[in-house]
C-alpha cells in the first residue's frame, strides 16, 4: 500500500510538474507571439512610411515635371494659338449671351447700361484677339495653294525651274515641320495627362479631375486635327511630287537643248580657230592678218547669235518679223549708226583700208593724217603723226582721232599705203632769181633728189608692178621729176620723188638741206626772196634791181 501511495504521489507530482511546465511553455509562446506581432506591426509601419515617402517623392517629381511641361506648353506656338482661339470663342459666346439678355431689358434700365458696358469691354477684347478668330489648324487642314508650274520653254527659264523646285521643297518641309511640332505637342499633352492621372491615383478623390478633363479635350481635338492633317499632307505631298516631276522633265529637255547649243558653239569656235590658223599661215602681212582675224571674230559672233536665236526662240519667224519692223524704224532714226556698220562691212571685205595704213581725213576744213590702229564696227581709230599737214596746218600731233565708218560714203579719205604700196610722191620747191643759171640749179636738184630717193624709187617700182593685176596702171614711172616754172618772184624749181609714206618729212628735210648747201657753193645761182628798195630822193626814181624789188617814193 505504501508503495502504491508513493506511486500515486509521484504521479500527482509529475502531473503538477507537467502542467506547470505546460503553462510555462504556453506563456513563453504567447510572449514570443506578442513580440512577433509587435515586430510585424513595426515593419508594416516602416513599410508604410517608406511607401508614403516614395509616393511623396514620386508626387514631387511628377509636379516638377508637370511644371516643366506647362512651361514648354506656354512657348509652344500651336498650344498658344489654340488657347487664344478658345479664349476668343469663350468671349464671343459670352458676348452673345449678354446681347440676348439686353434684348429682354429696357434700354433705360440700370441693368441694361451695365450689360452695355460689359458688351463694349468684350468687343474690345475680341478686337484685340481678332487674329485668333480662325482656328490655328486651318493651315494644316487647308494648306495654301501651290504656285503655278513655270513654263520652261528655253534654257534661260531653267533658273525659274530650279527656283520652283526649291520653293516646292520648302513648302513640303514647312508642312512636315508643322506636323512634327503638332506631334510633339500631343506627346507632351499625353505625358501631362499620364502624370495628372497618376497624381489623381496618389492623392485620390477628384484631385486634378478638371485638369484631366481639359487635357483630354485638348488631346481629342489635337489628335483629330493630326489625323486630318496627315491625310492632307499625303495629298499635298503627292501634288508637290507630281509638279516636281513635271518641272524636272522640262529642265532635262532644256538641259539637253543647252548641251546641243554648247556643242554647236564649240564646233563654231573650233572652226574659227582653224580659220585663224590658216590665216596666220597664209597671210604674211600683219595688217591684213589683223583684219582677217577681226573678220573671223565678227563672223563667229554672228553665227553664235543666230544659233542662240534659233535654239532659244520658239517662234523665230515672229521674232524676225518684229526685228524687221523694228530695224526699219531704227534705220531711219539711227541711220548714221547703221551706215557706220555698213561702212565697216565695206572696209573689212572691200580691202580699201587696213590696220596700219596711213590715211588722211578732212572734216570742217581741218585735215588729219595718221596711222590706223583699230577698225571697230562703228569707227576707225587713227594715231596722228608728225607730217607735213601737222607742220603746215595743225601744229599738233600725237592725238587719237576717231573717224566714223560712214565717212567712206560721204567724205574723201586718202590712203597713203593702200595694198602693197608703202611709198608716195612728195616734192620740194625752191625759187631762184631770174638772172640765176636755172638749168644748173635744176641739174643740181635732180642729182640730189635721185641720190637720196633712189632706194624708195626702186621699192615703188616693184610695189606698183605688183598692183598691175588689180588695177589698170599705164604709167608707172617712179623716177624723180624736176619741173621749172616762171613765177612772179623768180624761177621756181619743183622736185618730185618717191618717199616712205611714214617718213616724208625726214627725206624732205635731208633734200632741202643738201639743195641749200649746193646752191650756196655756186656763184651763178641765187635763191630769190621778197626784197624792196626805198628811194629817199624826190628828184629821181631808182629802178628796181631784183625781181622782188619795188621802187617807192
């Protein structure tokens, strides 16, 4: 029994011990659970704080970005014009409402006067915003008409064609830039809408709901406008491309014509070079080569002008008719000019004058002697030299004289060096007294003239023989000639000889000085000059002793 009692006690103690341990364990577990719950709550609070912080940061960033978008929209041309247009429409609507209210009021009432003041204020605002009456998208929906395609009918109008192509390209670029700017605006508004809706989610309720509706309205209108403008741009671009193809085709045709003209002109240029080369090889005379070169240049110019006329003018016959009538009027009004041109043709192709020839021209009693330095279409240019004419008449030399070409029809022009002849007859005259040995004087003069002009005499004989095939020359005697004449003051001996056309004074001076020296050595030859005898006695008269003397009382 005792043992059983001990066992029961042991069991009871064991049960109490076990319960105590179980209770202790339960309390520990409960405390652990409480600690875990507290930890979870803290973590939730911390997580909530983190989320709130992140949400706040996100909202701040969104607001900052919205401010940037708002600032960019204020500088956007489309958005600014659209808002101004909306303001205009709102003012116009408000004005209509006031006008309707005023119709129902007495004009003398105070309310009517107030509405009248509001009406004037609104009308002033409408006038200030009159530029925004039309929707800003009209240029996208109804673009300006394209310029008319230029008529490219000759190579000169190629420039118009290129200008037109540049204009079409500009039109296309402007339209495309407008579309791109509108797309950029839509992208900004979509971004703005997304941020506004996100703020609405963050803050909840009806936050930014009015702004979101305004953005959605603007987006709907801008997107619909973009769709229409895109379709319009497709049609507009097609028209531009068609016009560009037409202009490019016309330009290619004219470029081909221009190439043909260039080839023809190049051939004419080559032929002119060939003729100049042949002229240089066959013409030894520099003056004749100069005139031939000028003739080739003139012919070359005329051919090129005709080529350009026939290539570039569509109606050449009409042009020639107009030119014919115009030429008739010009010929009457500018006959001297046309006569000069005709004279140039006669000079060039007639061969009467060449560059380098020495000529004499006379105008209003004045004589000009010089060398031709140029023959242009309107005039000949001569350089005046020191000659007998300048010595006896002008006392001037070295001037540039311009002689109109029409002078060959109206005035006498003397050519001292025509053709191959480069010599002319020149003469010196001196007078001896009646009692002088005139035969001896003539003989001395002849010998001196023959001596100093012998070279020119031989040259003249050869040159005149060369002209027999061109002119009927019967007398080509070029030997010096001496003539004796009885004059009032004595016996005049006239000596004629051939001399260089360009240096007559030089030989004349040499012959004169030698004749004077020869006569002074002879006792029976005296040079006559005017003399007088004065008789101071009244009772008788002395007879004159010389042929030039007079007896006066």
